């Protein structure tokens, strides 16, 4: 029996027989695959979807169900926020940093409101209210939250701040599962033919065109003919240690990968037929329990006692910048007026206390005059409502001068720093997979975390960008594949 490989496509001439024939074949049944299936099925073509697990889900189902949407949604308007398409698009581009795909930002910025309506049309419910404050995700069924660095420097200087995280109406954390359930039901109602426990092991090509799949089902290789196209919707590579060591070694500084079966298979399949994998060094990480409002008033320092970030920005940006620091850990400094005990599962410990910052400095065994000087500068300017070093903004900018004082240790290996990868296949706004020469590979499309999309830069990530990317560009890939 031949051993089929994700690193080597199977020529169509060598296919022994066809087990399935469809027009569009989709690999992966998270939100990306479901949205691609919905659009392809609505276009009137035959759709088959193959999922290696025993049901839908993927990383999407493990998320909070939050989608990054702006430009003037009903929830924004009802809460009194004026958000323009121009400001929304500008923020998306700033969040993409040096890895930004401006064409994707422009398209999503222009179409986000229509995408929001599309989600509602599929049956995704939104209560429509605004939850103020600095939260990870709502524990009630609120819709609109601040989910990024919109109000923080440098973003606030280039795009008018507005909250843009839109969360599915759902009580408690974990709205991703009901979101995927709704999209799955819609795909099934439209007639998509779903196969679970079906692991794709290779692409099939015909004179440079992707023409199908080899899928492992019940320990047998099945051959799938896709006459219009194949859509890869398989997630990132956070659970593939070999790929991480090759492309993203800094992820080994932290310890809690999050995802489903994100082993990079979609990226490897795309590369096997000439696809270009880009920004593979990029990853998101967060120690999210650093952001309750009280603790966000604190000051982060590295092991040298130096600040490195404006602490009022998004918790993922704080954490990603923290992981760049030397010494394997950082400290969050708080006074008695702003301390709250972190959750046990955060793995955050008290490393030092004192009635003066000099005493905390001594307990941390830092050289005299390092941390204490940092806090002297910070407090003097905070009393005047100004942060000349990092431009932290009120109301999070306050002096920390109410003794006793505490230093919380965030250790990259023992504290909970969750992470996932961001790099992947280079695609057009239509989901076409591109070669290194920039040419589309006929018959091959991809979307979601197996591509480099809207959430392209770990230092600029905002909650909801992954689901925005996978739902919207999953739709584009499904439409494009159906039109071939």
C-alpha cells in the first residue's frame, strides 16, 4: 500500500479510483470550514467537508465566541460610540504591524458591517448591549467590549478609539462552541456532506492544478475528486513541535499551547504544491489574569527593574512584549490600593513585598537604585497625569504610593502563558493560495489560522481578530472555490 504524504502531492494519473466526487472539498470543520461550506453550498455547488476529529469545533469552539467588528455596528451606536470604517481599517493595519496584509484589512474594514449582518442571518444571536471596563470576555451575555489596544498608545494616536469586540449572546465563558454549532447547523441545512474521523493526508494534482484529496477514513485511503477546488481550513501549528522549532522557536519560552489539533497539516499541504508560508515566526501569547481593572493600574518591569510597556494596552500585547524581556520572567508591581489576588490557575506568585519600593527592590535582589528609581519616576509623573516614557493613559495611570507594596512574578515557564501560532499560507483576499512568485495555485484556497491573515502580528493582536479572519475569509474562500 503506498504511503501518501502531506509533503508530496499525488498526481491524478496515479489515483487508483475515486471514492468520492464533489465540486468543492473543504478540509477542517471549525468556523472557517463551516463558513466556507455555507457560502459554497449557497452558490449551488456540491460540497464535501472532511474533519479529522469526531465532530466540528477546532480552535474556534475553544474561543470566547468574540468577533472583531467595527465601522459603526448597532451595538456601538447604541452605546454612544462613533466608529468609522476609516478608523476601524486604520486600527486593523496598525494591529498587523510589519506583517500587515493591507488588502485584507481594506476589504474586511469595508465589509465588516455586512459580515456582522451575515452572521446574524445565519442565526448568531447578539444581545446588543455594551459592557464597560477592562475584561477578558463577558461572563454574562453582553455583546460589546473593549478587546484590544484601541485606547492605548500608539494605536489611539492614529485611529479614534472604540470598542469592537462583539461576543455571541451566551452566559459564561466559552461562546465559541455555540457559535460553531450555529454555523454547523446552517452548513448541514444547506446540504453540505460532512465526513468526520476523516484525516486528509495528501493533495491530488493534475498538471499543476489541485484536483482533490487523499483522506484516511477507517484506516483506509479514500480518494476525493474536487472538480472546482479544495479549501484548507485546518488551523495553525501550535501542536507541531518540529514546525515550531523550525519556524517559531520563541514559543518554547512559554508553556501552554491552545488549540484543537493544530499540527500544521494545512500549511504543509499548501507548501507541498508550491504555496508560500509567511510570517511563520509570529505567535500570540497572553497571561490574561493580569488585566482586571485593579491590576491594570500596576507597573510591569523586567528583571532589571525597567518598564517596557504601557500597561493600559491589551493583555496579549503586554504579554507578548513581556516574553521579549530577558531573564525568563517579569514582575507586576502594585500597591495596596490596587492589589487583588490572581486566580490560582494563573500560576502568578508573590515574589516580593515591602513598605517602600526600596524594600521590594531588595527582596527581588535587584541592584540598589534600579526598581526604586523606576517607581520614583513613574509615581512623580503619574501624580501629574502624565507618563513621559510610555504614554500610559488615565484612568489606568495612577501613582502606586499606598504601602504596603507587592511584586507579582509572572514566570514564562510556570505561570499560565497560553499561546498559538499566527503564521501560515499567503493568500489573496479571495482565499487563493499563492506561490512564492505571487501566482495563485489553481484549485487551492485557504483561510483561517493556516494562513497569515488579519491577526498577523503577535504584538498587535486583539481578541476577536481570529474569528473575524476565519469567518470572513472562510466565506471568501468558499465563494471563490464555488466560482471556478
